[in-house]
C-alpha cells in the first residue's frame, strides 16, 4: 500500500476515534449539552458514538496488521 494512502486511512480512523470519544465524553459528563433531545435521541447518540469508536479501532488494527510498513 502506498504510504500516502496508508497515512490517509490511518488519519481518518484516528479522527473518527477522537470524535467518538469526545461525543461519549460529552454525552456522559455534560447532560446539559443534550438540550431538548428525547431519551431515545440520547441512546441513539450513545450507540452511534460507540459504533464509530469500534469501527475506528477495527480500522486501525487492520491497518497495523496488514499494511504497516
């Protein structure tokens, strides 16, 4: 894999990981940041953040396993 593509994919996964962790932090520690959302919105946002985190972790592991140079 060309280094430029590897770097792009890794950076994208790292950014998604950071975004997911920040979202989970906000959702769990700053209830006032939720605003007028319903409980369903809250749980949906938590689930969406967890899925993004898991996906990012999996992509980073895959890049490390198969494409690290």
